[in-house]
């Protein structure tokens, strides 16, 4: 029996020209994500996208798992391909739906004819398929109001399709439809969640990580790569810039007041990130900050870090509690990696009494002994670029 994945993106919010563009980008994203699984045709017809394996060795289960993570798909189904012939539809319905129907008690059938030339009307198709299923599965009853399963029969362009329940998709908008932004990624819980949240709204991601060897170990860097590869299952590939931050931290430790360490670090990170982001085509920065979570995330502190960049800084977690963030992090499977105990550069020089109400003037004064431009240039020159898939 030939099986396909059927995506109905009636849920895509935008209409008209935009919608067409969205569908094309979505199809491109699907194609990229399924490429390694075997020969497959992906086509759009009658406001649905058809994913049709071309060989028996196509990894269908893995394809379902991957489609489930692609943004821009609210729901999808696996469907059995039938001839546009009632006998074939009846025979295949019985066989294809065996497993789900054996587990439930009540069902109903819904039919749709996109091809009005089909000789039976929709109610007639429902009656025939329903009757056939009742005659083969004696434990079943029809319940049109609250069935355990709805069986769908669709008569479309070249074929008919039989399918059971819709599977919930990842929702959101296709990655790439909203432009590109750069996530400042640490090894913590928050920044991968922030990355995922913005990719869900259609942003393609670049990533920037500040590493301070030998204060931070290669394992900490590997942890960031692992986190990004988990996010990339949703967002698609991510370009990662790894910025050497050791010298900057040493200079801050030597020349700046201790209560400003974290703030000055964050201000320099933002300045560097903005330049790298611009060069890589990003229109905004993304951080995992949440209001009041730590001293460097009070409103006065955020004002001082925002001030050094002209790029918009997207902070999707700003109004979330830690539990909400953790819950998303578990759902997207980054939590277990995030809590591995490898140090981040921010934790290496944590002041005992960090400044919670800094002003622009006091920050400028605190960092006045640094040659910030030279430090930034050097760090950017020594930045390494890799690619996470
Ligand atoms: P996370 O859990 O993501 O590490 P956090 O709660 O520990 O965040 P901070 O360490 O204050 O918060 O960092 C705030 C934000 O700054 C992070 O969410 C991230 O966007 C960015 N950031 C922190 N450290 C780094 C780093 N080493 N490289 C890149 N970005 C960083
Ligand atoms: Mg952190």
C-alpha cells in the first residue's frame, strides 16, 4: 500500500501573494529536511502539500518525525493512496485503518470531493465506507457527534486518499519567511529556548557564542554545538560564530570595578554581536534574557546593554517565569544538555555584589579605562565560523 504525508496548510495566517511565497518557502524547508531520507516528491496542489515517497526504502517513520518539527505546519496526516475507484477505496480503507480502528470503539467518516466528476456524492461515499468498516470490524459503532476517530476520504486530483486523524504539527511560520536574526547563545537553559521561540515565528537563525578558554573548556563549546543542533531540528541549519572572549574578560577584570563586571561584559558582547550579525545578514539580535531573572537583567541593566547597539534586540522570554522556560526547554529536548555543569564565560567572573541599578553614565565611567574598539576589532578578527545542521 502506498502511503504519503498530506499537509493542509489552511492554517497559514497570511493570504494572497504572501501565502504563495510562504508555501514555496515551506516546501523548500521540507525538501531540505527530508533530503537524506530517500527519493521523495513534494508538490503543492489544491491548497495541500503532498509528500510522496518514490521508493520502498524511503524512511517514512523518520520523515513523519521530522515533519512534526517543521515550523509553518499546524497539522498533517499520513494517508493511503487509492485509485479513484470505490472498490479500491473500500478495500484499502479496511486494510489501512486496521491498527487505529482496532484500538477504538466509535468512528465516523467524512468525505470530500475536490473532483466533482467522481460518480458518488460525499454522503454516499461516507455511507459506503462506514458500512464496509462496520461489516469488517464488529466492535465498532458509528458516532457522528463525538467519535473516537474520524476517517477522512478525499477524492482529489489524480488519486483518492484515505486517512485517519490529523497529527499535530509544530505550528508557527515557515523559517525564512521573517528574515534572519542572530541568537546570542550561551550554554544555559534560556538562550536555546529563545532561539527556538523566534525560529517558530519564521526567523532564520545565525548564532554567536562567546568562549573564554581556558576559563571555559572545549566541552562547554561542544555543549553549545549540541544545543544548536537540537534547535536546528526545528529551525534548519544555523551558522555559528565563536568569538574569543578571554582577553576581553581579563581586561575587564583588571581595569573595571567589580560590581560592573557582568554589565560591561554584556555591553561588549552586544557591540561585537551587532557587527557580526550585520555582516551575516541578520536584522536583529536575540537573547534569552528574562526581566529580573539576574542582576544583569533588571530594567536599568537592560537599558544599559540596549544602549550600545542600534539593532533591535528581541527578547522573547522577557515576560516568562523560569518554570515556563524550563517547560519549553524540556519539550524541545534541550533541557538535559543545558543543565550539564560546564562553565559559561558569564559565570567565570561573577561579581559578589553586581550592580542592579546602573546608569548609562556610570557604565560609561566603569568601562572608560578599556580600549573597547581595539578589543572588539581583535575579537572579531579572531572569530571562527562553523555550520550546525
Ligand atoms: P542562559 O540560560 O541562556 O545562559 P542566563 O539566564 O544564564 O541565560 P545570562 O548568563 O545573564 O543569562 O545571559 C543572558 C543572555 O546573554 C543569554 O540568554 C544569552 O542570550 C546571552 N549570553 C550569555 N552568555 C553568553 C555567551 N557566552 N555567548 C553568547 N551569548 C551569551
Ligand atoms: Mg547563561
